[in-house]
């Protein structure tokens, strides 16, 4: 029985293993960013912001108030470049800024 929708087990296992490796790298990057925020983030971010989570490339950063959040939204590229450069990977693809009051 050679059905067109059937795939060899080796091909299925390969895609499962690749997915698990991607998941592990993502969790490692997330833990690294959260644990090393003070050294990874540029000073203006590390002094005012607090990382909440890094999931599927989205880094969520909490800032103390709306004024600080408004100012730093224009500097997300600097934050992404610093973190991705230090990790030597594109772990952060977007940054979502929230204020402490909206959490």
C-alpha cells in the first residue's frame, strides 16, 4: 500500500526532532534573556524596564509608566540588536512594551 499521504517514519521522526530542537533553543534563549537582562539590554532599557517573557520571538518588557514606554518604543531596534547580537541568534523578532499598570 503506497498511499500518497503516507510518509516514511524516518521523515516524520526527523521533523519531530527538529521541532524539539527549535523548542529547546527558544526556551534557552528566553531563560538567558530573563536571567541576564542587566548585561544584555542597553542601559536605558535595563535601568527602566523589566523583561516579562520571550516567547515565539516576542519579547515583552514592562516599563514603570506610559511616558517611559512612549520614549523607549522608538528604541526597540537598539534593544533587539543588543540582545540578538549577544546571543548570536535572532531570538527577538518583536518587542511589546507594556506599563506596570496594564499588567
